[in-house]
C-alpha cells in the first residue's frame, strides 16, 4: 500500500468511506516469464465513484502524482493517467 495521510484526510473529511481506497493498493511482482510488473489502483477511478467533485479532484491529482512517479522511474505511463 502507498499513500499519504495528509492527502487522505483531504478526502476523508468529505466522506469517511474514502479510507477504503487510501492508501492505494500497490503490487510489485515478478511474472512467470521473469519480468517485473507494477500494478496500482487508478486513483481517479476509485475516488470519482464517490460522486463528490472535491474528492474526484484529489483523485485526478493523485493520477498526476502516480504518472510522475512512473516517469521518474523511467517506466511507461499508461494513457489513463495522462491528463489533457
């Protein structure tokens, strides 16, 4: 799991149910073919489901943070994380 309690609180104050998705589930593992794989929940899809634009905005900001983390690690950034 990865997250930031300060960011999580900005959503929790509007809906305590957000704590189900913060911190985000993350997995780094080796596939059967020997490749390393990273998997993470897409923040915006989880937090938009609460129907509160304040929470959805935090989810979109987290998408950008995850995208930047992947860039810094020189990993491909999925198109779904790239904001227009």
